[in-house]
C-alpha cells in the first residue's frame, strides 16, 4: 500500500505501541508481561520501571496551576490515512495532516491511537476511551494530545474507522481523506505536564496535553473496539512532584 512503509516507520519511531510479533521483546497489558513487569521485560524498557516522569497520571483539577498557558494552535488538515491493527491497539497513521503548535514550537501530527478505558484520569475519574494524537518536532521532541471520549451519540468523524476496524494484527486499510480536526473538542481547556510514552520503552520528556472536555462515541463504536481490545490502558503513575498546568478561559 502507498503509505505502508512511511507509516510503519513512523509508528516505530514515535509513541506507537510496538508490534506484538516478530523480533523484539514482548509486552502486554496482562500477566507476566503486563505493565508492572515492563521494566524487566527487556533492558530497553528499563525506564518503564525506574523513570520518575511517567505517564499516564491522575490530574487533580484543584492542584493544577491556573494561568501561564496559551491555547493549543491546531492546524490540522484533511489528508490520507492508514488504519492498522498493530497488536496492541488500532492506530491511524497520518502522513500529511498538518501540525499543532505548543509553546511556540510547531510539531507535525504523525498518528493517533486508542486506549480503553482512558489512561488519563481527571479527579480520579477515567472516561470510556481516549485517543492519543502523537506529534513530533525534529528528531527527538514528542508532544501528545489526549482527547477523551464519553458515551453518547455516534461519532461521525470516526464512523469510517470503527465500521472497518482491522480484526487481526497487521491488517490495514486506507482512507482517502480524514480530517483529525473533527476530533478536537471545541472547549480549548487543557492540562499540560511533562511525562512519557505510555507504552514501552516509556521514553520520558514527552510534552503531554490532555483536553478537559470529552467528545462522544456511541456504545456500538466502543463495543466494536472492545471486541478487539477489551482493555489496553496502563495504570496511572506517580506524579513525583511534577508541575501540572491548566489553561482555563
């Protein structure tokens, strides 16, 4: 497929969950290869066990610093997309769908993927699902935007994805045009902190931005995903004194 090589390369380079088969250490969300064991599965994953700026976290609204943040400048564009079942989630690779600006620096949007329930908690409450929008600036800077989902009406923007979920690892399908801007809440309020990838190798110094207001998906859409991945969320990690900021308008 046209975008297969590019998207597969990017999925390995940034915060995409690793493929479950082929060379490399194995990890999972359950049992002996579950989150509590990630740091010992392989030396390349040691940060999962010893890092002190890990994600996800529980965000306490009352403790978040108000002020000091600017709205995220999203310049997402419609473009082609590839949907892949990578063995740990459903991921949507976006080779040419624009960027977002954080603290004056532009990050290219690379892909988004799903976790259920939401890995992030706000005031100790998880939502039914979250999408992580992964961005990259240069060779090493990563920023993630988390968009939460609650149960409600069918999400029209995601209909083409949830109606055609690849049922087996490695299967893909292409979408001629997808606009990720349709998944960003109209409420610009968000929380910001420095964290990590939420999957091995749990690399730190990732700029996290969690949108406060959930958008909706239907029960049928959630159920379709959970047929493939009943639970694929890492537990919340210790805050360890990190600063959490909140944009409040």
